[in-house]
């Protein structure tokens, strides 16, 4: 994801769309610490999925989103790309059983 980072503030998620998609949280140095998705079970799409995930990510200071109906595929793609670059998934993500590997390109 290459969108610019937005600062996490008390009302930062209020204006977010209630749509499906993926998001990333970053620390003060704009290093990704969590990759998540708003799926069909999210009550208010990105808005509620991000608010729920923020509780488990105390180092999160910034965020960026991508609205997409292909949220699961994009979520897995972001995790695989992160792992390919850094050798592991972000620190606040749980292991994803069966996470594939990206082909060298």
C-alpha cells in the first residue's frame, strides 16, 4: 500500500467509510506494525474494524486504508509482501495458517 499515512487521533476514524477494505497501522517511524481488514463481519466496515484493532496495537500512531471488496485477497497479499521484504509478519499480527509466498519477480 502506498497511500500517505494519516495521524491517529481521538476522532480519526469517525469520517471513515463503512465499507470493506484493508488497513495498515504504523509506529512513529512509519514502520508497519499491523495489517488488518474490514470484512463482512465488521459492523461498520473500516471504521469499526480499525477501532477494534487499535486496542491491540499500542504502538500505532498512523494509519492508511484501501477500500476494496477483495479485502481477503488484498489482506493476504499485503501480509505476504511484508513478510517477503522483512522475513516476518508485522509485530501485532497473529500468525496466518497457510499464508503463501510471493514469487520472486
